[in-house]
C-alpha cells in the first residue's frame, strides 16, 4: 500500500499527505492539498531519532501538544487505512473523523499557526508494531488508550500557557480531543469520557511506547 507495511507505517510527511489525497478520493491537482504539499518544503525533511522538549516555557508546552497531535494523526490514519474485517459505518466514521479532526480541523493546523517557527520536527516516528490493525479490539482499545491520554494531557497543560490566544487554541484542541475520546468509548460500548488532567510526564509514560522518536521531557512533572 504505497510504501506502507502491514502495521500501516507511514514513511515521510509528504508521503502521508499524498496517500491521504488518494484515500479521500481527491486528485492532487486542484485539491486543497496542493498548498499542504507545497508547505512540506518548510517542514523538516527527514525525522530525527530524538527530541527534547523543555516544559518550563510556553514554546515547550506547545511543542509537547504538537508531539501528541502527530501521534493521534498517525494512529487514526493507520487505523482508517487498514480497516479490520467487519468494521461498521459508525466505526469507520469515528476513525476517519478522528484523523480529519486532528490533521485538518482542531489540531495540527492550529499548532502551525501558533508556532510557525521553533517547532519540533514536523515528522516524528511512531511504533504501532504491537497493534493488529486487522483486529477490531486491538485497534479500538489502542485508540482509546492514546486518545484518552492525549486529551487528559491537553487539559493538564493550560497553566503552562502564558499567551491568551495560545491558551484559547489549546483549549479548543483539548475540547476536540475529549470529543474524539467519547466517540471511541461509544464505539466500544463504554460511557462518556471524563477529563482527568494529567501532568506531561504522566501522559508521556502512557503513550511513549507508541513513539520511535525518543522524546525527553524536561520540567515535566507538574500539571500546568
């Protein structure tokens, strides 16, 4: 599948966007993705194998959110592009909607607006080797774990944001993530998601197994 392994690994951000255009039934020429592909020339061309995020300042807090959003986007894209047998239309909508929400709505575009310079790599590496994308339970429980951890992390970082406009954008990202978490829980037949703010270190401990990029957090213990 266009350079994708059995576990759905994406190679570069350019590949990610190009495959996304094919997946959504859009021709690259004349589509809204032309601008996105052109913007890739300003992205880090190749991902590094390690990054350090200092949460003692707002820039670090935004970069932490960005690292989590990239994980979400990659996870939903793999899940929707490697659909398990028997997936329902409602489940497909949850997975597809999750990817579109993070990638094009309240998520990655907001970070690039907030922090046009000084971001971490736009192309982090992820590890979903232990997820069976052909199995419903494996996919949905993984999405639940990641989505709830990230939603709680966004909720816990507000106090580290010193600029009102930035705090407002991150609040919107947190609200959208909570909605995605509720949608995943609904697909699993569970109750609505309840936000429980997490300190960055606690959230990273949950999601770190899903990164190939080695992420080191500094000053990460307290909830903002």
